[in-house]
């Protein structure tokens, strides 16, 4: 019911880029059978399904705000924070600070956090800000290093404003009040993809920088029952033993390889050796900064308050170790009958570990799990396949490795979440397009795409697709619908305002077509490039300007609109031509910057993304008053070495390999604003950001 009606959307600590499957399973103690909604927040589902099918929409203001709190290893709630840290880096106690602002984070790798898919926010880039706060229920450190419940939702004693609002609340209110949603965010700094995501000085001074989960031991326990089991631990430094259960009281003790029994009383008497954390109901942890490697025994004793049914529990150890276990599947979305290929890699630093037992375990609805033993391929690699027979929905898959590495016993577990596609609704291949001029004013308000489906099972579904031109998203549409058995037609309506704002002509391609069940967690296979429309120009779409602009036309003022008209890149030079395509001049008092990005790690998407943040080489031009005013329709060509080139802010070797991608952004920076320095039409009256052009590939020719 909210489709097409949202003007503003703010999120606090939302996992836009997902939560690792291991965190969902080990930290939250959740399976996709018991809580499918949480599994929909996994990295696999968010990055390959949800973000693809629900991109940011034009003309909606977005704020992604999340926390990155400071913890000490003895703080209550530290075990939960640490478990998330091991998988993703600094976090708010549950969601890592990169996912909370939309970036996929791959910790301990050289790749910076990035949008995935890269263009899911491009139709309306979000404001991305961090605060030093946490999700509710977790403690952290305040500005004076005092232990406080420093979450998004509670008053904050040291807050600078008289109302003592949390920083998250204050930043949200400031953003809502600010003109054009451009707030200063004094206590919520703008997110930086190159912020150090491996620092862990609050945990340990050890030089090791890798953290792993052992195998998780899970089972059920009844009233007054005692269960013991062993767990191999292969670290002499940091370890965290955590046990979780659903209800009642469990007493958990550890016995180390030297037969020392460690319980809460031992921890209280030896606080420099071990910290016992029982701050969260149904969760106890023992945290060691120095650990005896070897076989540890975990003993769980149940009280008499568990109820009439046995209670599920699970225990896992998180260890600081250079024995790494990496697992990947060839896909995350499968259809029944597909073959999934799983690859696992075991290494100790860079030395392969062979001879281990690596098992893939896939749960089945009513039968025991299917176990596939991966074959040792040599060089520390293990390979296995599994034919998908599971029902549609989300499936927890775990991969467990056990072995002996030069006399040291170890175990590892990695988790995957697979989406099994529904097969009850299938597009037949029959499509048609029809533009809609609802008010007979000569402009199309919508472009309708009719899709025919063959429906094998009736239900409630969401039909979703993108409209694409030359590889760029023009518009997105989604339609909730009831489908009955048989052949059914569904109309997808793409907003004419969005097509106009894209400034991309047709014919348009319908892509990323998907059917999502609204009665479960199923999604169909996502189909690309299914239909090409008739010829259209973007100027044929939209509504009357007076009706579209949310002010009266008598208050409209001509404004400039700067674009990068062209980029020319040869093997020894780069030339950029900018144009004012607006209806107002860029005045001589409004100087501005132009950034050129040479082979960026990720493409630029908005203002204040300077070249030296995204790439190793780049150019800066300062368009000063001598080139202004720049009247409507006028252009200015910028060349390396000209009067506007800033060598002190640039880094260019003078040589480009053929095929090097080049991007350019006009009005690219302003230290006191999240926009550039020129108040352009799309910033004043609303519209898509159009200041960036690229990629343009360099040629092998030389400049004259």
C-alpha cells in the first residue's frame, strides 16, 4: 500500500548488505526453518536477491545510519560484538558498520566495502553516516570510557544538546529538518569505505589478525540432565567459548587440556585470565586472552526449569588462529534439480592443509541431513557437489572441517544460506509494452509492460523487474498480485518521472524479472534481458512541469545543470568537456571542482567521493572565476596541464594502458556540504544525480 507514496526513508542499524550466515547461526542461534525472516537478512539473500529486486527509488530521500561502538574485552555483551567482529569487523553489537550503510564488507581483504550489486542505490544515493552507538540490549563505552547502555534509543548523558538525545536520534531529526535532507551530522560522521576495518586493538595486541569459528556442537537437553563433549582448540591467544539455549537455566563449565575446571567461581577469582559473561539470558561465554591449545571439555548441566520438552542448545568456540577455512558455492539461488558445487580451502598462513575431513551438510525436511564428503584436490582445496532436492525457500547449509595439522587438532565450520527457487510461477515468454498518457497532455505518465505467466499453484506474489538502457537502470517496478492457476497476465508500470529523470532513450530492455512469494520466502529464478520495448525517447515521459515541481511555477528560478559531456583519454593525456545544460548560468562567484578517476576500485556515485579515495591515480581541475560565468548551453574543455589543472592535488603518471576505464565528475566536492558548490536544478527541485560520466576506455593513440 506504500508503493509510490514514500518520500523519505531512514534506517538505523539495518543490515542492507546482510549478516554473515555464520553470525546468524552462531550468534543469533537461528535456523532458516525456525526464523526464515532472519535468514532473509543474510549476506547471500540481501546481496543477490533483495537488493537486486528492491533498488533505491528516484525522488526518495534515504538515510542509512548505523553504529560502530567501542568495546572492551571484559564488557557485558562483548562476546556478541566479537562474534560479529570476527566475521565483518567493527559493528553495533550485531550489524557491522558497513552493512548498516549499504556496503558489502569483506574483512581482511584488500577490496574496500562496496555496494552489491554496485548500482542498487544509483537511482537515489543515500546519506551514509556512522555513530558510536549500538543496538539495544548491548553495552559499550561512552566518550569518557565509562560502561553505559549506549544504544540508538536511549537518552545520552554526555550528549551536547540540552535534550540529551542519542546521537542517532539527534542526527535523524537534524536530517529530517534540513533543507533538501542535507544535514551537517556533527556527531554522526559520513561513512568512509576506506576506514580501517581490521583494527582490533581493544581485543588483543597479538600480531595475528585472523579469527575463526570451530565446529558448532548442537543438541537438546532435558531437565536435570548433564551432557559433556570435547572441542579441539588450536590457539594459544584469544578464544571465546559461547553456549546458547532457548529457555530455562543451564550451568556451563569448561575443562582445559591441563584438567583445570573453569566455572563462574574460577572466573571471578581469576579475572586477568578469563572473563565470564552471562549478561544475556540464554547465553553464557568464557573469554580468554591466553588459551591452552588442545582438547577442551564442555559440560552442560540443566536445572529443573526447562519445561516439559527438551531444550535445544549449541556451543561454539571463536579462536584467533592463522588456520583459515574458506568456503564458497558457485551460486546462492538454485532451482530444484540444479547441481551446487562447493569449494573449501584449508591453510595455515599460506601453507595448504591436506588430509582433513571436510563434510557438506544439507538439512532435509523430515529425513536426516544429507552429508557430502568433499574430495581432497591437493593444495589445501576440497571439492564436492550436491543435487538440489530441497523444497523452495531458504536452507541453512554448513561445511565442517576436522583434522590434524602437524600434531595440532583443529575443527572449523562455515555456514551458507541457499535460496531454493519456486517453480510454481513461470514466465511464458509473451510480453508487450504500452505507454500510458492518463491526462491526455501528450506525455506518458507510465510505461506498462505486460508479462504472461503460467501459474501451477495459486497465491500472493510480488512481480518485480528493471527497465534498462545501455546497461544502466532507467526505472524499477514491482506489483503485488494474486495469481490463479492457469495463464495469467500481470501489468508492470514503470513511472514516467523516473524514465524522464534517467535521460536515457529506448528501446528499453526488461531485466531482473522475478516473482517473489508473499506467503513465504520463495523467489523465482531471476531472469535477465527478457524483452525489448518499442522505440521511445525519455522526453516522451513525465508529467506537466508545474504539477511535478512541488512549488508554484511563479517561484521557479532558472538554475544551472552541470554535466560531463565527454571524456577523451589517449595513452598520454585526458581531456574532459563539461557543459551547463540548465536554464540558468554558473556565476563567477561560484567556482567548482572537477575530479577525474583513473581505473577506480569502485565507480563514483556522488559528490564528495574524491578521486584519491577511490583510485591510485586521478586528476583535479579547479574551474575558477576566469572561466565563469558559464551560460546555459556553454561548454568548457579541461586538459592536463591547462590553466585549471591542479597538479598538487592530482596524481597522473602520464601513461595510460589501452582500455583503462576513466570516470569524471563535475562539481565534485565541497567541504561544507554534501553537495558540490553549485546549486544545480536537480538539487534545488529534485531529480536524478547526473554529474558523473563513465566509464570511457582509453585508446592507444597519442594526443597531438
